[in-house]
C-alpha cells in the first residue's frame, strides 16, 4: 500500500474538516447573535422619549416593532438553515473523498507483493518507474535490453516475475523477441507499452489493478 499517498489523503481530509468546522462555527455565532436580537427586540425601552406632562399617555407604535422582530426571526431561520446545509455539504464532501481514497487504496492493493520485469526503456527513468511500482506495492526488476546486460539474463529472471513490460520504442528487436518467447514458455503476461514514459507505465499498472491487463 502507498502509505505516502494515504498520508497525503488523510492530511487533505483533516484540512477540509477543519475548514468545515470553522465555517459552521461562524454560522452558529451569527445565529446566536440574531437570537439575542430577537429576545431583546420586544423589550426595547423608549428611554429616548422626552418627558411629558402628567396624564399624557405615551404610546409606542407596535406595528414597526413587530415587523422588526419578524425580520430578525426570518434572518435567524435563514442562518440556521444555511448552517445546516453547509454542515451537510461538508460532511458529504469529506465522505466522498474518504471513499475515493479507500477505492484507490483497494485498487492498488491488488498488485501488492507482485513482481514485474521491465525490459528496455531509458536509464534515467528506471528510478521513477521503480517508485511508481512501489506505490502499488509491487517490485520492479529492470533489464536494459542488451545495452550493457546480457540478453540471456532475461531467461533467468522470467520465472520469478508475474508480468513483463516492454516499451516498444526503447527496446532492441532481439530483446523483444527474447521476451516474447520467454513469456510464452513460462506463461507470463507480456504487456507492450507505447513508449518508455512514466505515464505509460503507470497507466498500464492502473489497468492491471482494475483487471484489464493486456495479454
């Protein structure tokens, strides 16, 4: 299993959850403020009304205050609904990322412990190819296709691997024939790659993890 990738996915999820909690907290504070306004509105004093002579009744119009309270209640309800929608959206998003991470981990786990032979390619790419194979839990053995290593060594390695990859643009004709012959003899899967790029190899591993390996 690719523990580095899993660690990164977990860090992303933690960051998203922290952001969700922050936004929900802000919305809850807004709701609390609006609720205080609702509670205080009916009790608003008329302290600013000038003193008048005795027996003069001061009446404060109730309709405007009622409208104000209604507006505050409406805003409170809207803020509460917005907070609930945001909380639900963040939960769904976090759950989706968790499912995606789990699916990718399960997919890569199907290649755990397998061993592959890569014949040909470019020397500068070998370390990267091994890293990609390792992210799927697999071991990669490389043969340069006869540049410095004897082609006969391919016959010695084939029995111990599960599959052989060959980039058709970076392998000699003799080495390619040797690999095909050996794969038939030992009943190993032979996977030709369009080129020796990292992306081409990774796509092949992804297809293999999904049960789409070409024979």
